[in-house]
């Protein structure tokens, strides 16, 4: 469901608005779909909520479900490589999901 906030922001170039749920929102079994507000967006900020629970949720006007953080956006230099051997080595290497907490043997 897309919820209107009635709010508009002008975010400075080099920054982004990041929408996050308040901890109390998790009790309702609601999470967010979209989270990012780009600096060039000038429309109303709407919040895309997803109900991951089994119960229907009724949201009253004025209920505080989310907050927005204004964060700087890094502008790294992107360098293309033709050979994966050019990557720097790390202990994790190419270990996938859950590999950082796995016992290495």
C-alpha cells in the first residue's frame, strides 16, 4: 500500500533521503518497499508499506510509522577490470550469503 505523507523535501545535491521504519512499526508486521528519495525529486514523499503479517492493518491519519535520514551519497571512481585476479584479496574472498559468520576450516 502506498501511503501519502503530505510532505515535500528539497534535498541538496550529493545527498539522499533514506526512509526507514520506526522500531514500533515492526509490531504491526509492516515493512517498506521503496526507501530512497533522490535529491532531484520534487513530488510528495509517499511511503510504500508491505504487510508481511496475516492480519489486516488499519493506519490512522497521523500515525508515525517511518522516519527519514538525510545521508551523503558517495561518488566513487568506478574502474573496469578484465580479469578477476586484479581484485584485491580478502579473507572472505568470493564467499556468498552467510559466509562472514561461517567457521573457516
